[in-house]
C-alpha cells in the first residue's frame, strides 16, 4: 500500500514536505480546528454518529491482538508500515497500518461536548467514505478500528479480498497491454471517486496507481482508493507545501510553488491514465512538461482529447472535475 515511487524524503528517510522555497517542513493543517457542526455540513449525520466511535481513543495492545491476527508486511513508507491480517471472529481480511507517533497529524474535533485530538488520516478516510455508490458501497476502503499507543498509532482497515494495486496490475498482470476500453472502465470509477471525495472536502493529494486497488468482481474490476496519509481538507486558497509523490506533482507547483486541489486532482487522474495506456512507461511531470515523455500508441480521438484536457500544463485551462466527468469518452 505504501510503495511505487517515493514521496519527498529527508536524508534520514522520513517523509517531509517540499516547500516552494526548497526547504523541508511539515505541512500545516487547515482548518486549525474542526467542530462537529462543521463536519456535519460535509457528511451524513448517521455516518458521523457511527464514525465517532472509531475516532475516540482506544488503547491496549491486548485489545488489538485479541481482535485481529497480524501477518506479513505488505508495504512500507515514511508514514508507517502496513501488514496483512484478519479479524479473528470471521477471518475478514484487513490491512493493519502502524504509524510512528511523531508522524501522526492530529486535529481537534468536538465529539459529544468534549474536544479530542483525532488523527487527520483516520478522520479524512471516514469522511471520504461517507458517500456511497449505487450498490451501497464506497470506493474508499473502510476504516474499521483505531488504536492509540504510546509510540504509535495503529489503523485497521478493510483489505479487499482478491485485489491488486493498479501499479502491479499494469506492470505485472497485464504487462502494460491495457486496451482503451479497459482503461476507460477504470478511469470512469476513478473520476467518480475523486468527485465524491471532493464533495466532502477531502483532497487525497497522492492519487497514483500504487494507491489504487482493483478488486476482482464479476465483470469490471472494482476500484478502491487507499492510503490517506498525505490527504488534507479542500480549501479555496492555494497550497504552497506539497505532500505526495513528487513525480506526480502538478506543473504549477514545479514551476511556481503553488497549487489548488481541483486542478491537481485532475492532473493526477491524467497521469494515471497516461500510465494505464503507456505500459512500462511511468509518469513524471518534469519529463512530461519538457516533452521527453510521450505516449506513442493509436488511441481514439475522444481518448486523446480527454488525456490532453487532464494534462494541460496551465491549471486555468485544465479541465475541471465536472468537465472530466461529463467528457464524451467516459459516457
């Protein structure tokens, strides 16, 4: 879950944030406080009441070990290590993420009249999953439990059975030979998931093939979004600190040191489509804007137009999420 193209890293291997001035520091959290009423505006009341239980502090290694069995490590990065596992009562597969306490970003949230410092990653994951698809399920993986220990935070998440991350699917399962219609089916779901996340003010900020799972289902594989370690709230103001995979950073940050949520998400969608169609070529913004990275294959005109709208280097001319969703190629 935490692999494929490094995030911006300090010399000691920890994940930091690259600022427009070239220095490194932690990203600020906006807004600085979040009240329950503010959260209710962006989510459903029933979802909040259910989610509050998973945001309140839970301690005790014995409780975690009693409920879940941890297995092999499946991912590692600056924001923690992820292990496969299962719930002991019914063998339900889970992913167990261990995050060092000094890497945990928290935000005050008023729950039932009391202020609690809740992990931002957990809060945003719950918030992003509140809008369901037509089948009653969310594209975002579910947060099942949270444990606060002295040295680390542990998040227990749904691990879709019979799933593989999109990076592995492209490079190993299909050996880069994705047909245009198959790429379209995946992109349609990715665009829908992005719109739903932005609708509840969640900016994932690290959408890439390594953070997308494809769950095997009858017919079209189901897209699942994972890893909210770089996520933040959608704001009207531009961002000046970049947290995420630097090779996917939008041109406006690379060239001018600032970026906005909507245009950046559209750029990430375009970058993922490029990789879906390019086979072994991995996307890199610097190479793309310098015209050293090109897609050389026969595609329909609608597909090429869709890709060009997403990867317009001018954020003011780049398509919006709504325009992308309504593009003829996806219909």
